[in-house]
C-alpha cells in the first residue's frame, strides 16, 4: 500500500525536554501517592513558602476534622447522662461517675498516643486511632436501654476514653509540621477545632432530645458511626507522614525538669476546667437549679454554649500569645478565671441563675484562651533553651531538633495532666453535692486553684522570662 509523505510548513515542533523536578506538594497529587514526605524543613523560609505551608495547612485541616470527632466521642457521655431518667435507676452521683470514667482513661492514653506519632507516622496513627472510635460508639448504641446494669455502663463509658487520646497525637503531629513562629496559632487552631467536638455532640444530643425524646439515647452514637468512617478515609487519602529517623519524644528527658510540672499544672487549670465543666455542666444545672432546669431539654439547650465559646476562643489565645507572650496572656487569663469563680460562688449562694450562667460562660471562654496560651508557653520555653544552647556553641540543627522533641513530649504529658483535671472537676462536684446538696465547696476550691495558678505564672514565668 502506497503512503504519501506528510508535508510540514513552518518551524519544526520543539522536542519535549525533561520534566520539571517534582516537589513535595506535587507528589501527593500523583496516582501513586507517597505516604511519607522525603524532607521537611519548616524553619527554612524558602522551603516553607514554596512547599511547606501548603502541606502543613492540608494536614492541619484533616487533623482538626479527625480530632473533632474524637472529642465528640470522648464527651458523648456528657449528653447521654441527660437521657438516663428514673427508669435507669442512677442517682446524680452515679452520673458524675459515668462522666469521670471516660475522662480518666482519655487522660491516661494521651502519653502513649503522643509517642505513637513518631513511632508509626502521623497519617498512619490518625487513621488507626480514628477507626478505633467505632468501638466505643457501637457499644453505646448496643447497650443503652433501661435495665442495663450500672457496671456495664461504666465499662462502655471507659472505652469512650480512646477519643481523648486523639488530642495528644494530633497536637504532637501538628507541632512538628509548623515553624516555631507559627506554632501558637497552629496549635490553637488544631486544638480549638478539636474542642468544638464537645459542643457539636451536645447540639446533636439536643436535637435528638427535642425530636425523638429522652427514650432514644442510642440515636446519638448511631449518628456518629458514618462520620467516624468518613473522617478516617479522608485522613488515609490526604494526610502525610513526616520523615522518619528522628529521635522519639521521651518523658524521661523532661521528667526531672521543673518547667515540665509547672506548665502541666497550668494546663490542668485551663484545659482541666474546660473538659471538666464540659462534661459536668448539664448535670450541675439540673441539680443546682432544678426548678429552672427541670427537664433534660432545658439543660441541654444551654449545655453546649460554654464549650462552643471556649473552643472558639482557643485559637485566639494561641495567636494572642504569639504576639504578646504566653506568660502574659496566661496570667491575665487566670486572674480573670478567679474573678469568674468568685461570681459563680456568690451566685450559687444567692440562687441567682443568671449570674451563675454568666460566670460559667466566662470560665469557658477564659479556659479556651488559656489553653492556647499555655501550649504556646510549652513551645516557647524549649525553644528559648535551644537559642541559649546555640549561643553557647551548640549545633543549631541539633538544638532545634531537641527543642521539637522535648516540646512534643511535654505536649503529651501536659495534655494527660490537663485531662485529669476533668476527672478532678467531676469528682469535686460529686463529693460536693453528696456532702452538702450543693456545689459551693467545689466552686470555692476552683477559685482557690485559679489564684494559685496566677501566682505560679507570675512568680516563675512573668518576671523577665520571655515565654
């Protein structure tokens, strides 16, 4: 068969050259996406502007989403106890116990969850810990019915503590993604978005109470099963592991450091207040002002407000601390929390529901601000030590890596101690209502603790230390 040559007019088509080099941001978009980044240099301005910021933002968004669901599962019992009417045979003290148990387990899990990020990779652990949330949620949906033994409810509530561990691994992961100058804001956004899981589950619980009624508590966990699965899939598809080869954070490195325990106590005052009041507030309203909040719907209608405002305040606390210094912001927060605690105590004694609500809402907002500023202090303390070591002749890269490692370890430890504050808050309320029928002794104890935290912040960190 005869073929005819093809005539071309004009210049010859240019020959294709070699493709441009692939960047770390381009690589995740390819069909064979790498799960672990080849390099990560957030303190390098050129790397951060060209590549790092986009990758960090993507991981931050997905971290917030998965942590948000974890907080919802962890705090679900703060809503479920409002469904437990007389047919369940549980008194107020038993309900405070049901909310304290998941808080305790969540606190204990925060330390190993922090290490898991470096051991298994941030993306890998986020996917695994996200899927693990299916277990407590499914158990709640199975057992919640009148006649279930109280021991069974305690065991199921304890399993919900796995949602509390997600916070520590998420914060340790995001801490490694961002440069030091942006950590306060990034950690504040990550934690604040996660904390929003508390008011979110309380709003969903209010919706169930207002529509299906208190006889259908199992609808609440059933709503979350598809959300858990969806967030785990998104994390698997779009999150990244940071390069391996770094030394893992270790509590042994920081256990003998005075700052470790002082900063943990300060975080106990801020986050412990936030999570403790989030779990207990609905029950406190029903017991302290039963005539006003005589139905679960009335209590649930206000329960979400404080956690919502506190969660929204947390990123602002981190950003404010970036500008003004963590110690200065934290000192202001604790002084204001002491004033709010005094208002709550007076309002409770005088039976003033409006003042009581105003004081608690203020405490939620202030604790959110303090959560962000206290975590900024953790990072600032260790990076200030790294700068001092560099001036003394230490290798800058090694000093920076050490600061990151110790900051990550302290974030996990402080997170665990802070979560234990939620246990202490619920125990304080339980004992106070059992002994006196009211919460005044608990409110007085909170007030005294906030005064002590303010004194520690000023005496140790507010006199010449740039943290």
